[in-house]
C-alpha cells in the first residue's frame, strides 16, 4: 500500500500569521493595556495568576455568558479554556446564580457546621462513586493533601509524576513542567527540574518524572527506584493530560498504570481538577475500567462565591 508523505509545516508562514493576528489583537485591546498599567502598580504582575499573563499585556474580561466572554474593550471571544475551570454550563450558569442568592440570604461564611455539609457530602459523591469526600479551597490544596496522605500511609517520600503535567503550585509538584529541552534528559531517566527559583533541590529530587502514554517506561523507572531504596509513595497524574493542550491516553494505558501501581503497592492518584467533570460525568476514570486509589476533582463556581471549592474523593 502506498504511503503518502507527511505534510510539511511552513514555520515562517505560521510565524507571519501569528504576528498579524497578535498585532490585530493588540490594536483592539487598548482598554486592557490601560488597565494593565494601573493594575501592575498594586497587584503583583498586574494579574491574579501567572497563567493570565500575556505579552505585551493580558486581556481583562468584564463578563461571560454561555461559551463566550467579553473584555473591557467590548471584544467578544469564544472561551476554549472553559475558564480554566470545570464549569461546563459556562461562566454564569443560572443555577449558580440561584444558589449564590440563597447562600447570601442564609449566610455563606458561617464557619461552623451547617445543613449544607450534609447536602454537599451526599450529592458530589454520586458521579464519582466515592464513599467519602473532603472539601478544600483549591486544586493545589487537593493534590498537596493527597500526596501528604500517600506519604503518611506508605511511610515513603518519593513521588512519581508525568513529565510536563501540572498539579498545583506547591513545591513537590512544581517539577519537570516547563523546562529547557536540552535539560530534559533521557526518556528512561528524565531530569527532576524545579519550575523556577525558590524550590530546594532536596525537594525536587524527591519528584521523579516519567513520560505520558508509556507504561513500560513508568514501570522500569519505578523498578530502578525500588532497587535504589527509593520506592515511591504514589504516582500522581492526569487521566488525560490537560496542561499542554489535550493529550488523551492510549487505549489500555490507564489500565496498565493501575496494574503497575497496585502490583508494587504504590498509591495511584488521578488529579482531575481539569478532567473531573469536563470529559465525562464522574471524571475520566468513569469512562474506562481504570480505578485510582484516590481521585482529586475540583468543582469551582465563581458565581457562587469568591472561594473555590474542591472535592477530593477517596476509594
């Protein structure tokens, strides 16, 4: 059978088109530029999150409805990021507004236990088929707690993550995310590189990165760690990589990872802050036969209150 040659990408043309589109965007967003100049005087970097930064200025949004958002200059955009959250109904769903109104009338910062705890502990469990759950304020807290529990349960310190994946901004997982290509290392022995300054090498050395969609490489790395008396406490991963576009698992990959971790007595944590409700009801594992030890799924509602809430389910 004849095999057609792959299409060649004209990188110069891509760069030219990118430059044209960026110039057009900058010309339409003078209001964002002015807001950035004001915001950077009092807010670090002029933004609430480094992921909002954009050169030469970030885009400041004023409203959202359905799948679109609008900036301070009146430009309307389709939101393919889904607001960096699991808000499948859009940035301003009617149910959130009604819930927010009820909470404001009743009091949404009671601090003590209240009736809402019983409701929230009953309803979120259903799609995840979880026995229990815990609520935290952010995805970073959920993954940090999961790793801490895994270490406490196993009495081990080393953790394994997928190279390039993001699991929050605590030191233990800010490793091998965005790094210079010439420092990545061999696929069978990827380097543990901290993401920026301020992360001690003693901490980053405890985090071992392995490639996605390669169960063989993961097991070989785990076996070498065991031989070095550095058996991992856990493997933390996204069921579908969401930090660099969307990279789906190859058929059977998640099942292989579950078998490897179970056989070696290693806790498997699926970080579903992004995939938890966006891919399928009940998180990505519900769409396959794979079942993690724990699943971390964040449910955010900007309309309900400023504080995000996150459900951490355990099995």
